[in-house]
C-alpha cells in the first residue's frame, strides 16, 4: 500500500471503498483447532490472537504477510501497547513495567 502523508498527526481519510468486511478462518487440518484468520481476498494478510489471564496479544501481518504488528492489551484495564519489530515481546514489554 502506498504511504500517505500525515497532517496534524492524522492520516488523510481514504476515498471510496467504505464497506467493511471481516477476516475469515483458515482451513482446519483434522481435529486441530483453527487459530488463524485471513482476509478473504488476500490470504497472506493474517491475524491471530493469543491470551493468558492478564494479557491479549493481537498479531496482524503486513498486507503481504512479511512483517507483523502486535497489539498487547491488558485485560483488566484495556490499556494497550503496539510494536512492529520483535512484535510480541516488544508490545508486551511496552505495556508492563519491568
């Protein structure tokens, strides 16, 4: 996707294509649960969610599937942190004190 200029801290509003869609489940293999979702028209664009009792980790791939962005969400407060390199660890460590 082409880069868009940021003005006053905000991206320009996209034109056209305002219809929202949802990611769909990956194909299951046998009795193993499906753990990933992908965009119907672009299966390399994926999302996966992991959790423990304290934290949700939401992993979102780049449009081409090459890189990842992770959002760590504290389940109690809903505070969140985002990381794009070493994503899960970076987001988790950005959310919580050492």
